[in-house]
């Protein structure tokens, strides 16, 4: 028997369950930010398990970080940094003279990232609890990363333009995420993707972030992995968008 989470996530109730009908299994309702943060508080301990269950390709995080094109001394922002799974990679790129910033809306996720920073004695990581749309940077960034986070933000387009505004001209913004592959296979698994996302990470499978990023940047590029089930896309902030 399949079950799905409440189809009214805009409300404060989170624990109403029902069997989806054929029709509703294809629906996606955006969740409000409180709902998203509470969901992530609850699943914070399961993130590595999800990575494994959802076949996150090995090396995908490293590749995404490499596409930011960071160098020692740079400042980089991870938007929705979660438990800090990319922090070591970002740290490696910017070195001790650089700085890594992370913002996340979930206290539970960020607590784990903070613990990691303490364990690793990283003095140049600044983590902020809050909505990415309200994030006020301490300095301009040389790069930004959305890693498995873009689709979880109901106001993703506004967040994207907000983050682009915080980059230096020429700096790269990278989005890495899962997606429903194109074609018949994708159409077949779409109801499953909708159901699974409602139940777990709240990533809206109907969003096409690459289509939103492409018109806003220079040198847009994209690559796919695992038969189109994952992708990385990136581009440079335009000089005229100062
Ligand atoms: C699937 S996790 C990915 C975490 C991390 N980037 C990674 O690659 O492991 C998505 C993260 O985005 C965060 N998030 C969702 N909406 C957000 C928002 N409006 N502002 C900041 N973070 C948000 C969630 O709390 C969660 O930690």
C-alpha cells in the first residue's frame, strides 16, 4: 500500500496521511517555509541514507564544486547547505585564506553542519540559520552553490535572483540536483517521484532550474549523470548585472 504525506502542506498540520488517488499522485503542492524547515529538522539524521537510496552518483558533489571554479582566498556561499556534506570540498578549494558561507532554514540540519565544523576545526566557515531569500551577506561572493536544495525552495526563482545579486561579476553559480529523466521512462516514474518527494525531501520534480538559470547568466552549461536522473548546470554572473 502506498501512502503520501498531507496534501495541504501550507497548513501547520503535517501528519495527516492518505492513500493517493491516480490523479492526486501527480499533483505537487508547494510547502510553506516552516513546513520545509520542520521536515528537514526531522530527517536531518537520514540525509546520507537518502543519498545512498537515491543513487546519488559518486563524485557528483566534487564535480559540482569544481564547476564553481574557486581559487584559494575566494568567498563562496552554499545555499541550503544542510548538514554540510559539501563543506570539506568547498574548504579545499578556497583554502585557509578563503571563506565558506552556508545558509539553511533548518535548525536540525545546520546543527549537524556546525558539529562538523567543530570536529574539523574549520575556522573559516560561517553558517547562518534562516531563509536564503532573507540572507544578507557579509561580503560579495566569488561563487555560489545550490546542491540538492533548489527544488526544495518554493520561492526558488526569487532566491536565485537574490543570490545572483550577491555575486561578483564573472563569478559562477552552480546548481546540482536530481531530476526526472526526459522521455517515456521519466513520464513513467513521475508519479513515483512526486510521491517520494512529498514523503521525504520535498523537492518539486516539476521545476526545471536550468531553464531559470540559463537566461540570467553568461556561458551557461549543463551536464547530466545517471541517464539524466541528476544534473549540474552553471553560468557566470554578467558584468552588466553589477
Ligand atoms: C536535500 S537538502 C541538501 C543539503 C546540502 N546542500 C547537501 O547537498 O547535502 C536541502 C536543504 O535545503 C534547505 N532549504 C530548503 N529551503 C530553504 C530556504 N528557503 N532557505 C535556506 N535553506 C533552505 C533545507 O533545510 C535542506 O537542508
